[in-house]
C-alpha cells in the first residue's frame, strides 16, 4: 500500500491507521488522494467492495495479500480469469499488444512501484536481481526439464475460442462452435 495516501489519511484524521485497516479509494482513482476520497476499511471489507464492483484486478490483488481459505483461493482463480477475459475484450491483454507496448507498460509499473514502495517486486529494487534470485532456487537441470515439459505440453496445440469467450488449448478441433484464436470473431 502506498505510504502517500496512508500518510494523507492519518494527517487528516489525526491518528495512525489501525494495523487491521487499509485504504480504499472511493472513486476508484488511486491517484485521487483527497482525504474525502480515502476510506479506512478492513481487508475483508475492501475485498467485498471490489467484488461488488466486479473489479476483478483489485479483487485479485487484495486476495494475494490475504491469508486465504479454500473458498477465497477459488475466488482468486475466478477473479484472475475474469480479469484476463476483460483485458481480452478491451484489446489490452499482453497477447494483443506489441512487444514495445509491453516493455513500456512494464517500465511504467516498475517506476510506479519504486515511487510508491521503494521496491519493484518482493522487496527487491532491481527486476534483474529479482529474476536471478528466483532462478537461484531452481537447479539448471530442473529449469531445463520444466521448460521442456512446457514445450511438450503446448507443441502442436492451438488456442480455441467459442462465442461465450471460453478458451481451451488442444491439438484437436473441440467441436461445433469453436474457432482457432484467442478472441471469437464472426
């Protein structure tokens, strides 16, 4: 959570934000840090607000910060799936944009995280260092084996989509109503 809007809330209310609380931006604009737009809520309340708004990206982010029950793990999976479908419908999914745009977005995200949190990912200021650290937990043989398994799994497969937006990856034609691709087009 950004220290900026927590600090603004605390200064406005003249007290520290309780440990079990976090800040919700009422208008949905995380850049609008006017005190009247900042609401202190529990993480559960925050989750419920964004669930009601069908803001699947926020639901996913909040669930990642929670100690989750099996039901909440299912909600996390559903939210992630719905968020990805929404990005596809809007034409904003990473598969639908150019490599240059993906790089630009990544740099903006890292810059914003560094500005807000002082770190880019998981407490590591440098994303290259983050990648090295992640790889250090896996032997090179394991890394190559996992990469080969993934290649074997997707080799000679295609993405198929139906009118409902359901997608599946398979080698064979799934049947009536399915077309090749990530987005159903008439």
